[in-house]
């Protein structure tokens, strides 16, 4: 089982903690965000990880070496020359990801999601991509139709809508609305759709552009507990959550 960890972010929300280290190496509850993420993936059965790097990238390389890659196979996708955003990062990592389905996980996310179940469910579904979503409160939502196909994105505070379906026929109120977790699983067939995409691009924009012609589905996790560790105001919450879930 293969997964990619997004660890290349600048960590601007966590400054000054990230003035001298990557966000992935900020400690929460006595362990780095990267160790928390690797451990969760490893415990779920993932034994081949790809980690992208940019901000203080060499520190991540050295940290992994010092910890013997935490007992799993790890490949580094090096973005130190140019930060590629989520979609561009996945395309750059294609040489490591093209032979089997793979899970994507942000390094700053804590959750109670069952990653193995999510992965297996995706493989059995035959979908191009499965996006882990929930009904938690957030301004930005992904929209899915009654057939569980991704159709659009909306910001419920501003009313902004993004879709590649004809707007005159598109009613966002008729769609299912979910919050995205930052966890998703893809078939390697995804790279066939990325051939014309180059450089830096966000994965959600890519998903929206191809959803009218392929199956991008939700994987709904009821009672999802999810904490974004990438903000100073949630670090204490994350530490409390880790204590409760040891």
C-alpha cells in the first residue's frame, strides 16, 4: 500500500515556529507532525511512502535518515527549486506513484479516519479518485450529485461557485455538500488526465476540470474528528486530542 505525504508547505501560519524548520518537523505532543503522519499510515498498512519537500527540505531528509525512515520505504519528491501546489506535487511524484492506487495525506492533519478502510473501499469502487469528506462545519464545500459524482465547489459565506458544468443548468442547492479532509485516494489512471497540466496547480481545480467526464466520488466519514495542526490556535487542541487517543 502506497501513500504520499504533503510536507512541502511554507508553514506561514505557524511562524515563528517555522522560521528555522519545516512545518513537518514542528512538534505536537512530543513528536513531529511528520512522525505522527508516518505512524498513522504505517499502522494502517502503508509500507511505501512518498514525501514532498521544499521549505528547509534538507532537514526532512536528515530527520528521516536519523530515524531509519521509520521502518518503511520512503522516496523524496524534491520541490526545493519550485513549490508546485497540491496538483503539481502529485504530478511531479508520478515516477513513484504510477503502478498502484495511492493515498494522499497532509502532514498537518490529525484525524480518526480509518485509512486502510478508505484505501480498500476506493480500490473496490473502481473510481478515479475518492475524496474523504464529512458534514463538519466549514465555509468551503465540495458538491456532489445524487449519483455521488463530484460536480462543483462553493464558499457558502461568499456564495462563490466553481464548476465546469453549464452554470445555467447548475443548481448548487440541489447538490450534496461536504467538507474536504485533505485525505484522498487516487488510481494511477489520474496521470492520464494530467498530461496537459504543467507546473504549479491545485488538485481541487484539477478535479473540478475533469469531474464531468470521470468518476470522482466522496468517501463520507460520519463523526469524523479532524484537527488542522497548521495553525497556532489549534496546536493545544491537537495536543489534548493526542493525549485522549493514545
